């Protein structure tokens, strides 16, 4: 158990870099500078994410970008996805999600996040954090802005993913059995990655990432597990909301 904690510590150092390498957490000072560009920008169609694409077109939509957790179930209507946590998972509180996003709870609300994330490729926020300690498995979801056109959106993610794999290597963690491809996840056609991580000390872990595109935003869902069985259980716990 203690050894595996070191694996998690090593591989999670580059987690946000691997999610979207160009992103940074939100500062309250960004609100004024990004509000005008967010309201006036045109939105583009991205790879299909089921019913979400047709119904969400701009930052003024009534559909919240923030997900919710109720009775052990995480749901995000904006990306049309939910996660029904297997037994013994603990969810990170909204206060903690705000903290890791660089915000206080005062600013961790739908209106602020839409204005400062949608179409802004400098900002991201944590929307989900869930973890089981034994056997260890961690599930996270990060939502980030991507201000690019349709053709280059996935290329931006792909380039950052490649850079992040190199970042892992620089930390002494190698990634083997790497598979980056179009796949189906939670009922959606997504861009995904899977790999087996190994530290210089020989400790291993399994990691999958799934990128759900929605207009000029993307959700990166990361599953990091001690054993492949826990990884598969967590993947199976995701599904479309409708």
C-alpha cells in the first residue's frame, strides 16, 4: 500500500499537464478580461458527444457546466455523462475542487466558470475527484477551454498528450502498452488513451484518459488504478445521462 502511494505520487505529478498541457488554473482576476471575448466569440462544432452538442451552443445556456454529486453519483449534464461510484469511493468536496482549481467557493459557480473557461484555452477547473484507497483507484474529471476550430481541436489535445508522455519519462516513469485512439466511452465517441505506468523502482499502475469534446470545451476523465480490474470497474461505472 505504501509503495503504491509512491506510484500515485509519481504519476500524478504530471496529471494536469497530461490532461491539457497548456492549461492553468483560474484566477479571479481573469473574469473581467475574458468576459467580453467569451460572450462575443463564435462557437464551433466538435466531435460528437451525443445529445449535448445539439442543445448547448454558448456560455449563456441554462445547462450548467458544473457537475453535481448526489448519493454517490456524479452527473454532468453539459457533457452528458455520469459516474456511479463503486463501493468505498470517497468524493472530493466542492470546497476542495474549488481550491485545486485556484478559486474560493465564492467564485466556484456556473456563471463565473462559463465566462472564464468556455473558449479560453488558458483556463481549466476540476469537476470531479473520487478515490478508493484499497485497492487504490482515483477518478478525476477536468474541464478546460479550447479556443480552436474543429479540425485542430483534437490535434491540440493529441500534441499535449504526446508532450505529457515525454514529461512522464523525464520524471523516471515509463509508459508501456500505450494506445491512443478513437474509442467509445460512456456511450460517446471520444478520443482516448490507455497505458501501463512503471516507475524507476519497478512499481506499476494503470491509467486511462478520455477526452469528451463539447464545442470549445473539453472534459478530460482520468482513471488511475493499482490493478487492471479496478480500472475496468471504474470505466464501467461511467455512462451517458440520457
